[in-house]
C-alpha cells in the first residue's frame, strides 16, 4: 500500500513544478542554480524517506516524497534547456540525441545497480536473521520480500524479519541514491557556468 500510494506525491510535482519554474524562476535564477537546487532537493528527500522508512507509515514518508517530486520536477524543466544552451545551433540535433541517450542509459544502469544493491542488502539481512543452514529458506524469503510479500508465510518471526530486512534494504538504496544526487549537485555547481545558463 505504501509503495503504491507513494507515487502520487512524486508524480504530481513532476507535472506542476516545471510550469511553476518556467513561470516564476527561470527569469530570476540561472540554470546552474536550478539544476543544483533540484538535485539537492532530491538528495534531501531521499535521506528524509530513508530516515522515516522504519516507521512504515505513509504520513512519515510524505515530506521526503514531496521533496523528491519537487526536485525532479525542477530538473525536468531545466535539464534539456541547460544542455542545449551551450551547444552551437548547427549541432542541436546531435546534442539532443546524445543527451537523450545518456539520460535513458543512466536510468537503465541506475535501476540495475540499485536493484543489485537492494537484493544484496535483503540477502544479508535475511541471512543474518535466520539460523545457520537455512539457505533454502533464506532464498525463498528474499524472493518473497523482493516481490513485496512481507507476510513471512504466516510466521510472526518471519514476518518481523521480512519487515526489518525490507526496511534495511530500501534504506541502503535510498541513502545510496541520496549520496549520488548530492555528488551530482556538487558537480553541477562546479561544472556548469552561470554565465552560459543565465536567467532568460
């Protein structure tokens, strides 16, 4: 339920924020500031969700989810604009293709890496919580948790282990994503020239 409803506070800002940024901010702030700010908001949102995750309560997750949505919405409106602002007009088509390819490749690689981290953390947490020699049970439980089944097949002990492992694994993924977003914010601030992305 939490995962299903968590999409709303991220998805809505993705549609609303780019319009607000275009209307109120692009003529006041440089693309450098907007991109750095968007990445920083995503990093703070990810940390906020990671901290609130052990509660497994939607209201506790809501502020972090909204921050992530606002940050991503800011990036959506500015990324293409900033990347194209430093390209000579005669190379605009080529630059647009390269930009799109890099973005989609980054999404695919990011999902693969974070998925691997998730299952490694799940396996480590489940293995640590089960008795020695329960490799088969651990595999089944990891697959069930990865698919979103935290019931533990009706066992209270396995249910508690599934919930704890789920929280620990997703917390590791969220904190890893936050670190990457923070690094990207630092790189954006240092590599993007304010003069080339001046307010329009």
